[in-house]
């Protein structure tokens, strides 16, 4: 049987999605359901003087109105930060309470203060407008850079500082800088983004008074984790009385990791009113209240010798957490950021210092790449600048500082098991026709245009993560993954995974893996996910962990099945278990023609007997049935890497940046399905290029979101992109049996610096901030003209 | 969205009879419906005019192209007749918003709405259009009064827009990357005798740039406006572009348009 792993198997999910048969949360309608509308703060920072619901209660169709007071009275817990970070001085991070409905203070536009539940959506809306809230508006803090100088947002949190964290050794870095021939320094902003999943957040909560069980259908990337948090911290219901289902989910990109206010409020309220409640975000609510991403202000320095060896690296960053610290809010700008900030280079000394600040803006949390795009942007902008200042070719300078031996002990935390950065660079250069660039530049100049080329070499720590390692660093949970592989008596297989698919194609790729492991046709394998009542447990999908952690759990569970199959076959065929081999779905007794198919074995396991004989196929100690579970805890992160090269052409008269060419040469280890990987790379690139050229979440000084709709928030569109030129170098990971590394975030990590390096190259080294909008670029072009005139 | 009454008018007469101070005509609904959903506008009555036969269709004569008010953008962009008579007009229509918007939005709705960054108003100015309503004919130059303001009286219905076929013309837009409305759009049309340079997006209302018109009427070449330093004091500033940038774009887009003629 040909191996399915590595081939372009068509997606099992496509038929359903392309024919409109997907079942998303908003598609779920329960008998007798009610509708919720949240009353939200129109102010970025205010105290609530009075909240009056009398008029609203009298509005037609109202079932119930609940406020922060009831939430507090019933001790329903708030939203939490999942990772405890310690400051450089040893103190613990400072997190404010974040009640699901605000009672005394609101801290960003969109912070909910009440929920109105009515018989129809229109009635709920009508009544919500009648809820009277008397706010005392306070001065908002909105700027990342100035947050520490603003008014104190949360009582007791001085300077709005959650933590002031250090990774690395300042003294060593100082010594390295003292020896440097040259110090390259840079000030950069990693612009704030709004994830914009195609499906807005939604939830439907139901209560069964007979079983006393709450069922929550929600748009989540990790239903088990949501249940755990809602139960342990939210006090909504004990875990065995709370079922969380995340059906088809239309994109997450990190924004659906968090448990949100609406999940907790609707679950709690459904029990109170003993009816189902449905809530679906409007797009404007998504803009205001989904977690946002990035938002760093960084000063970084690189110490170099004159021939281009890197000696030391400094990274001083202010990271905006928004109004509250959420699940991955505190780890994103620390352990997901700092260790990767030294990039793919041997740098003997380095440190990253992060001051995480609160502001009166939407919470900032993990967004595709989470910390690693910010890290890569920092080091790769710096390296590009170094190449300009040292006059060393940008690819040569990088190669000069690549590690050549693996495992590679990276400066701050990680030991990278495998990779070949030089090979990746060489292949990328060839794919991009790097040599031919000067000719293309001349051609553009002939048309009055400016052309630039930009390079990025990146690595990322993903496949998160070894439990003991992350828990030692403050993570509140272990980051293993579970899988259960279940044979039916008649030979089909159901794979239960704790990962969640919201665009990742697990139904296909995980089935490919199981098909290869078990020798069962892929049509006979179903992958089930997204329901706490099905499958054991799961930590969910983020950080490119589904395959590298969840996929391995499936492999391990399959291996256990095969082990049992060997024992059963041996018993049935009266052979030694050691003499039974498994290949392509058959258990074969070596040096004989005796064999059993895996289907026969499964059948025997479920029907362990024969007529007229007292005989079991099951060896002593083996129970009936064929079902195995694995909890896989990885021994290390996985480390995808690669080199991307972009070329842009700029019209100096309008400042328009046209992305002409984009080459991505990635090392994702072993590839399960090239078609799916291409999709992931394309999507990641779209978001990364979006960050570089188009997207920006902007608040004004009063904390109003200026980019609260698609009229002002620029989502990239297909016509903004050239054909992507994609290639791979595949060095297999040595730390997991599949040799896989993960591919979900690479595009979003590598593209921003790649594109910006090209833009800045075209602009003769002038810095522009992301997104490189027409006006910024136009201004830089004017400067360029002036300085050229001066030079001439 | 607040409840409203829906009416479908069979002819112009019925449509204008139904109109009141709390009604709107419903053409493509691309502006009206979103503003109602966002609570920016509320109407008691929506009067659907899409079923009025007379309002749809394109007629080309030797001198002019006449487009019914309820004609969709996609119909204008696909029309062979328009492409032949005034190619720049069909490419303008092709550049409006996105396919969904073009499949519903109408020329009459666009002009009646007079969004300061809409595309069609510039075509009306550049192509010396006449706006035919159920009551009268209005010259384009007198139709666009200010931001979202036109010469239309309450209940007055645009029936058709008649464009004068120029010798040469081109529309060049620098789109807002998010909405794809014009940050600046410049429609240059060379008629016998004079040149119009209609600018949209730059100020609170579409206008004919006299300075550039004059220069180009003298010498129809982009060199005659190159480097022109326009007064930016009345130009719009928003998060997408400053007045200074807009002023520069007006000249750049005008030059492009002349070169493309
Ligand atoms: C996402 C998006 C992007 C867009 N991008 C662009 C763009 O790039 N360029 C651009 O120019 N436009 C753009 N538009 C606007 C679009 O082109 C429509 O033309 C415009 O919204 C109005 O046309 P409508 O037919 O939808 O009018 P409606 O929304 O139905 O009506 C708008 C107004 O016009 C009045 N009205 C309609 N027809 C008549 C009539 N015959 N007589 C008198 N009054 C009338 C109505 O009473 C109402 O007040 C965009 C719209 C959207 C939603």
C-alpha cells in the first residue's frame, strides 16, 4: 500500500464546506431559545455611577437582564491570564480582576456591563438601547509607548506595569558590546492588528434541568481548555456538568483561544433562566472585543565586528496588553518572544527586556505567530540594517552568522534539534533569482520606479510544548495532547483528537497519518474533535502544535493498537508475539504464510469467541475491544525555519508599493500533505504581508477604535498579492517519530520583515513603520529626492 | 435595524407620491441598508425603485450616453456600447468597490448620495452630464452642492444620467486600500474646445479644477500640469491621507489620466 503521508490527498472537509453544509455555532438553533445582546461601554475608561434597567425590563419580549452586580454576587469568576510571569526584580506580575460583566469600572470601548436576554434578537436590541448607564468618564491611556506615564488604570498597579521581565544576562551583553567594532541600533513598532476571523465569535448556551448539565456551543480553538477555565476559575459549573462543543469554526488565528465574557455570561445565564441563549457577534463587536495582536514598541541593538560577526544583542520592548491580561496575553510578549529574538544566529550574548503595560484598549493576546513575528521582525530588521551599514551582502551576512552544527544551542533558551539554514538560504536565493535582482532594479528605474529586495531568515519555536518546561516557566497547564483511536467491530476507525481544526484540515491530515499507521483505507477513518463529551481531553490548537503534538499522540495510540494486534494475532495463530510483524494492515507471522488483517483482529477483539469451542482470541491479560489512548508530552519544541525573499516596486509619485515577487523556502520537517501546507503558507503570508502593507488597528487618544470596520481597517485582498513562489527544504525533526515541525504560523512570522526590508531597501535605507502605506512611502520618496539632489 | 415599511413602486409617479420626509428610495441599497443597520439612518418607508422599467438600461447616440438611474455598476462596466463610446466610464464602473457592490449598487444611488469620495460624481462633472429627474433636467455642475448634498428636492427621482461623449478621457483613482473608494480620483475629459478635470475624494465635494483645466485646454499634455502646487487648505485630512498628500495625488492622478488619454 502506498503511503498517504506526503501526498496531496484531497480534503475530506471540502465537500461539506463548499456545499454550504458546514455547521457553525450560528447555525445552531435550539428549541425555545432566547437571544442575548450585550450592553457595552462606549467609553475607554470610566467608572459606572449608576446602571438602571427598569425601562429596559419593561421593553417587549425581555426575559432577563443581568449585570455585573449579579455576576459579583454569585461569585462567577472572571477571565484570567494563563501564564504567570515574574519581573526581573523577582516580583510576580500584577493582574487586575476581569469580571465577565463590569460592575464598577470599564476599561475599554466594548467592555460589557450588562446582558439583555429576550425572545427575539430585535427585541433584545431594542431593550438594550433602554439600559441606562451613567458613566463618569476618566482620562484614557491608549499609547503603548507612554502607558507607564499615564493615569493608573487598575488600582494598585503602579505605572500600569504588569511586569518588567528580563531574559538573558545584561553584564555579558555589556561586555560583548564593549568589544564591538560597531553597534547597529533600531527603533521599531510592531503594529497592532485585529485577527478578523471570517466567522465572528458566537455562542449558544443550553441548560438541561434534568441532568443539571450546561452545554455551551462556542467558537473555540480549544473546547476542553475552555471548560477547564470556566469551571476552575469561572465557577460556572463543575467540569462534569459542563459540556463545551466547538463545532465547525471559521478561522481563529489565536483570537478564539480565550474564554470570553460572553461564553461565561451565557452559560451562567442559561441555567438561571432555564432556557437556551444564543449570542452572535456583529462584525463591529468583533473589531472591538476580539483579542488584538502584536502592539510592541522596541529599541534593539546589535553589536558586530567589522567583518560582520554578531557579538551581542539587546532588546528593550514595551508590549501592550490592552485593558486586561488574558490567557496567552502574558506569555506572548515573553517566552514566545524573547527566546526567538536572537533569530537563526549564533550570538554569544543577548538579552530581552519586556515591560508589559495596561492600556484602555481591547486585550492583546496571541495572534498567528504570537511573539515570534515580533521577535523575527526585531532581529531581521536589525540584521538588514547591519548589512547596509557594513556594506556586506544581506545573504552573506546572514550565512556568516548561521549555526552550522545541530543540535544548535540558541543563545537564550532553545536547543534546536535539526535544520540546515545554509541550504535553505541557497535554495531561496535560487528560487528568487537573487542574482538577477540588479538587472530588475535597473529596469524599474527605467520606468521611474524604485525597486527593493528584502530577505528574512527565521526560525520559530512551535509545537508547544513540553509540559515540565512550560510549567517551570509559569504556564498554568501542561501542553501535552491526547488522542484516542477506536476501532469499530466491523473495522472502521474513529480518531478522537484534543486538537481542534478551524481551517487546518485535520480531518484529512490526521486521517492520512492514522491510515498509514494502521493500514486502513482513509475512507474508513473519521477524525472527531471539538466536543468535551467526545474524546479524553485536549489542549487545543495554537502555536503550530496540532501535528507536532496532537499528531504524535495519534501515532502513539495507533502504535498501541498495533502492539495489541500483534498479541491477539499470535494467540489466534498460535505463534510468538515477537514473531508477528505488522505491515500495510496485515499481521504476518514471520517465515510463514499465516496472517490476519487488522479488520479481522478488530472483529476478534470485540467478538472474542467461536461457536462450539471455549476459545478466546485474547491472550491472558488483554481485555476485549480495540481502543487505545495516548497522552503525548513532547520532549522539546519543534523548530521550523526558512528564508523568505520579497521584491517590491514603488511608484515614488503616489507612494504605492507593489509586491512584485514573493519567495518562501521553508523547512517544516516532514510534510504530511503538500496541498494543505501550501494553503497554510498562503494564508500566513497573506496575514504577514497584510501586517507589513495594509493592516493597522488605530485608537484615538480617547480610546475610540478608529479602524472599527472594513471601510477603514484594510484587509489584504487577493489582488494585492503576486503568485507566491513556495519551496521547501525538509530536515526531519529528531524529537518526534513523524519528523514534523509545524507550518501554521511561518508565513505570518517571516513575511512582515521580508516585505519591510524590501520596502526600506527601495527607499535607500529610510525607516518607515508598518504598515507601509502610500502616504508614508510617498514622504520617504520625497526625502530621497531631496537627498539625491543634495548629493548631486 | 428598526422596522420600516417596504414599498415597490411601479413607476416614477408612484415612487415620488410615496416619498415623504421620512422615506428613502431603495435602489441598490448599498448605502441605505448599511447605514440603517448601523443606526446612522432610520426611515419609516423604503420605496424600492428597481422594478421601474424606465429607470434601467443604457442608450448611446452620436453625442451622448444615457444611463438609467437604476442601472447597476456591473451593467455599465460590461456594456459594449459604453466601452466603445466612453471607455473610461466603463472602467470607472469596474473599479467601484467589489463585485458584490457592483452587482447591486446603482449609478442613480451613487449620484443621489454624493459621497465626497464616490467615483461617479467625477464622471458627471468631467463629461458635462445632464441629470434627468421626474421633474426637470439639471446640469451636473449645478447638481453636486456639497458633502452628501445635491440639488434634488424631497421626493425628486433621478431617472437617467446623460453623459456627453468626449474626444478623449480617462479616470484615474488612488483608492482607499480598505474601502476602495477614492482617496483621490481624477477624471480628465477633453471635449471640443475645453478640458474638464473633475476631482473627487480630495475635498468635501467633487469639483472641476479650474487651474488644471486651463493649463490642459492650452496644451493637452501632462507636462503642462507637472509640478503644479495645488492649494491644500480645503482638502480633506483623515487617517488614510493628509491634505498635503491629497494635493499631490490630484496632480499625479491628473497627469496619469492625461497620459492615458
Ligand atoms: C463596501 C462598499 C464599497 C463601495 N465602494 C465604492 C467605490 O469604490 N466607489 C464608489 O463610487 N462607490 C462605492 N460604494 C457605493 C456604491 O457604489 C453605491 O453606488 C452607493 O452605495 C449608492 O448606490 P445604491 O444603488 O446602493 O443606492 P441606495 O443605497 O439604494 O440609495 C442611496 C441613496 O440614494 C437615494 N437614491 C437612490 N436612487 C435614487 C434615484 N434614482 N433618485 C433619487 N435618489 C435616489 C436613496 O434615497 C438613498 O438616499 C461602495 C459601497 C460599499 C457598500
